């Protein structure tokens, strides 16, 4: 699928991986809807690109009714949805048994709710819209790209909830790809390693350097633009389906 003239929804599209993907898609000639809780950043991006190109909807991905309403708004504005990229997520660390006792169950549930259930919530609604698209020459009606993490495979100490949520994203990729095959909708996931996103902004330079040195090659943190580049490859290559691609410079995370 070529992106020119297509419509994409990006969750978490106001910063980090999502913003880099938005910029790539706009450069390719797509119209993009941002689903994000960061209203200030969302509005700035609309101002930068114009309302005819970028549409912002304040969105809590865990809110079923809000997601349904906002997807309907995208269809009303742009007429269709061809691509969904889910980047919205949270990663607060917490040990199961910390200094103050067991992790609060609510904390575990919140992380899973945002990262896994939120991802599913958006894709279920967007896929229904994609079903109505006219198929292209390959019979393709849409592409969904979700964001997992290398933590799904090598979660570190303090990442039990985050790793579980991202393992869920990995686990649902193939069964949903198989289900959506009848509709010509592809389903993929990207598992980034250490990428320099806003999550790293609060770290001192020395800490960033230590993290970067743990990546075999390239010996640095990843760039959000490299995530966006992989999204572009996935969208354009019709044989990429039902798979999780690691984007990690060959890193394998240590226990801590």
C-alpha cells in the first residue's frame, strides 16, 4: 500500500514514536488523525501542518465510547481510514515486592489497561471501518501496526507489568492477522529496543550514554525516525503480516 492519498490514525501521535510516524506519513502524502491525551502538542501539530492534513482528537485509548466517537469523527472528516499505528503507552517501573510491600494491584492493572487493552480497543473500532474500504489490486483494505517492546521477551526487574502488557500485544498479533485476512487487513507489531523518546528526557547524559553503550550495533540509542521508517516499510510491503519485528540493534536486555 502506498501512502499518498491515504488516511492514517496514530495513537500517541503527539510525541516520540507517534510524532515521527506522523511526520513520515504526511511527507508521503497521507492525511493523519492524532489520538493523544497531550492536547497542547496535538494542537501545535495541527497548526504546523494544517487542518486539511492533520486532525487531532483528545483520546483516552482505554475509553471505549470516546474511541468509537473519535473514529467516527475521523471518517466524517477524511472519509476513510487505511492505516492505524498504535504508539500510546506508559512504562512506570515497579517491583512486585517493593520497599513498601506488594505492588498495588491498581498499578499493574493500569499499565495493562493502557498498553494492551487500549491498543485492542482502538484496533477493534478502526478495523470495522477498514472493512468498508474498497480493496486494492492485492485485495488489501488496511494495515494495522501496534507497538510492542523488547521487554515482551526480556523484561527487566521492575518491568513485570510493562512486560506483561507488551507480551499481550505480541500474543494477539498472529491470531488477529489470521482473523482479519478474510477482510484484507494486515496486522503487524514492532518491538523497539532502547529508543530516544520523551521517556528518556529526564535522564542525565551519563545515564543515556550507559544505555546506548549496551546496544551492540549501532552502538547508540535508536531514533524515532527509524521506527517511522519501519512503519513505512510495513505499510508498503504486502507480504508483511502476522509478525513482530524487533527494532533493537541486536540488544538483549539484562535482568536489570
